[in-house]
């Protein structure tokens, strides 16, 4: 019996891998343009980090974490999200003593045990940013703007920004009491999970996908009725700045996100082209998380986005990502010219050109087919006659044109044709 990949995972190969790399490179360029710096955290952390950070009442902690005991008897968990590890690293390495705010970005694998579905896997890739050390509403708008700019640069359109404020801990306490009171006489109508949530964290009922629970929550109290003056003022400022920079939004009082650490501004960007699973990414403020994990009170905000979900959206919209060719030049050889061809191949690579050749003793026709498969832009052809004359044949695979060139001029040609090692397919 053949061994297959585990359920909920995926092999990312060829074109899809190239799409993933393109999206990540585009994101990193944009992040750094906005002044963010990279951070890489371990794939697994102490389980307590997520229990305290995300919240023990959340579905992620209760049902979805990959937790195991190592040989030393320590409980470890494959990271289900990126924020708590970043905050742990922020505290452990004393980033608070450096220039604030700390503006960080990450890219990596996350793990959640949930039912696999379109665009959602048990092992998945996320891009994310975090800003720690500023409570300025301008920072809220910057991170939202960065998310939208990133998605627009990929080519996604008709994006919807859903916006809400979760309030502070004082607001949440009053709101939670009102929700419990509202849900108390509706307990029999709630699903099993929501019956537990009423006591542990009633805000989680807003997140339930059960239709009966969703119907009940349509008439539930709203967090906006419980904002303190500080939270109301902060949210009004965020909305005002969004209006000033021309970012439209939909006020969504039921938007609570999935983690307990969120406070004040929460947001989600959705697309109308992915059906029920229409959220591309989102985030919000988590002003109490640093303190919860042992640090001083520190305002913070961030977001994360699933790479697989973004790729799926581009495919739904038939967006052709500008993927570069894997091979700029393919070196084809005839009748004993392989060693000389190998010298040319390595010379091209030393000049920064992506180059390859056949190692399977194919005929010239077979080598040309391989060059097409590798999407080579040019083929350099070398045979005994060409070697005697000190020339090579160069075929433009985009136009079909073929010409002779002295082998001594290959360097000048390559440097001129492939500036920065990239091919302009439109030129």
C-alpha cells in the first residue's frame, strides 16, 4: 500500500508553488516598504502559551490544537496561529527596550485540527504583521491599509472591509453580563458548544456556524451599546481616518473574531467570490496580550492572512500572476558537444542567468521539447560544426527566430538580455 500525505495537508508543487512564492515575495516587499521587519518563531511552543494567549474557551484551544508530550514530559503544541509566538519572542528578547513601536512580519506554517475544506487545511501557510507599542489610531489604519493594498496588488477586486470594535476589558465585562442574561432563557435552543460558551465566554456564540444559534444572535445585545468613552472615541477616530484616506468599510457589530485576546478595533477583509468561506484575512487590537503573557501593559495590533485562500481567490477570478520563467536559457547539444555545452551552462549561471541542459541523452528534438516544458526563453544550440567555427545558434523560443553568435560574445549578450536575471516576456 502506497503511503499518501495525511488528510488536511497538501503538496505544493510546480505552478502552485511558484504562485505561493510570488505572493510571499510581493508581501515581503510591501511589508518592508511600510517599515516592517522579519521575525521567525519556532513551529512548536509550550502549550501554555496558546492556552493563556488565545483563551481556553476558544474552539482552537479546546478542539483544534495539535498537542503532544515530548520525551521530557513537556506539553508542546504546533502553533495554530502567529500572534502569541511573536508576543512571546517580543518579551523573551527584550524588544520593548528597543525603539517602539516594534513593527514585525512573519511567514510560516500553522496547524489546526479541523474539518478540511476548500482553502482550509490542517497544515496551512500564513502571512502576518504585528505592531507592538502604540495605541495610536493611525496605526490601526496603517495595518488595515497594508492588508488591503497587499490584496489589491495581487489583483483581487470587490474587497469588503468589515469593521467593529470589541471594546476594552471593562466594556467586555458589561457586554458579557448582558449577553448571558439575553441567552439565559434560550439555552435549550443553543447547540451543545454554545451552551458551554454562555458561561465561559458568551461572545463566542457570535462565531457559531449553527443556523439556530445565528438566528438567536440576530437580536442579541451589541457591543456598541457598551463601549466606554475611550473605546468609542478610539473607534470614531479610526473610522474618520479611514474615511479621509478613501477606504470604505462595513460596520459589522457581530464581528468578534476567534480569539479571546482581541480588544477595540477588529476587522476582516472578505471577497464575494469564495462562497461561505469568504474571509481572506483579518485581525485587530490585542492590547492586553503582552501583559497576559507576563509583560508590562503594551498596546498592540496585527493581522494574518492564509496564503492558500489567497491563491484560491486568484484562481476563481482567473488572475494570471506574473510568474517568471524557471529557465532563461536552455543549452542544447549535438554529437559530442555536451562537455563544451556544460561549460557554457556554468558560464551563464555565473553571470546570474537561470540556465539548464539535458542530462538524459535526448535527441535535439527531445531537448527542444524539454526546453519548452521548462518554459525557456532562449535555447543555445551547440554541435561539432558550431564548435569548429567558434559560434553557437541562439533560438528565441517566444518568436521562433534563430541567429548565429560568436561564443565569445555570449557574456555580453546574456548581461544585456537578462538584466537582474529576469526575462521580460512582454518585451
